[in-house]
C-alpha cells in the first residue's frame, strides 16, 4: 500500500514551459486535492476533485489545470510556467465518509527560472 | 468561505517545557479540526484531530482542545523533545466541503536542548 505518490520530487522549469505533476493514490479515495505551500502562507488549495470526471477550483487556481479520468490519478498541469509558481506542491486524498484526515504525497519542489 | 488564523508563527521552547499553538476559525459550520506536523523536507502528517462534538482529546504528550462558542482550538505539547521540532499546521473542514481543508499559516516550533 503506497498511499499517495507524487512525481517528480524536484523540477526546474524555464518561464513559459509547461509540465504535468503526477499524483496517484491506491486507497480508493474519492476526494483528491492539490495544494501549494509557500513560506508563511500555509497550504493553499489549487484545485480539487470529488470523483472521476468532477473537478473544481480552489483558492489559487490561475495558471493550473486538472483532470480526473480515474479514481486513482489526479494530474496537475502548469500551462505556461511563471516565477510566481515556484513553490512546493502537495497532492492529498481523503475518503468522503465522515470527517477524516487527508493523506499527503511527498511533495514536488518546483522552481521556475 | 472559511478562514483559519494560527498563532504564533514561531515558537521556541526549552526541552521539557510545554508548547501551545492556537487557531481560530470563522465558519461556525466547520466540524473537523486536524493538526498536521511537517518535518523539514517531508510531507504533512496527521498527529491528532478533533471533531466538533468533543471538547478535548489527548494522545500521550499531545492534546487538542476545542471551544466551539469562541471558534478556536489549540494544540498542546507537553514535555517537549528535540524531535518535536517541526512546522505544525491547524486546519478546519466541514461535512459539505467536498474534502477541502482550510489551513492555518503554520507554526515553526524549535525545541532547544
């Protein structure tokens, strides 16, 4: 049972490049989310999904796209990277049954130069 | 939407002393309040949580209290040890929030021997 797996762990992009951060979970969780973590700002929600085919925007969605074709996978796409997107990105999953903890991936440290 | 404020942003304690971190939330419908610990370079991991039908919960050296009337909750760590040094995040969610959490900005705890 691997839990939540993110790839890559580190990435450097040039301004204007695009890329996809991968997230997969093997716990059959309906709920999945992407957060970005910046110093002094905690974890801010980018996009979230409540099941395959259903996604919605969070607090800071601009510049990012998501899709959810399967329960297991929830990729995050950066369309045209900007230095302001330099951050640590975390994917999380959670069961929809009751109030329960979110399980986080190991994070992706992204630097945009 | 929900807003969670967390204080202090940094906390330095002597080994063996107690540490207290406080959070306030704005949405009276929030009913689940987890605390996450994040060690340097690692993913956030749940250390304790509390639901709105409970006023206090304890797990060894860690306890959480909830005051629904005042809309605040606190993390208490007793007999601190160097391995307690980390960033701690509080969060709030509610039943119809589709798995989304609102996180506090985090508290950097440093335990000095």
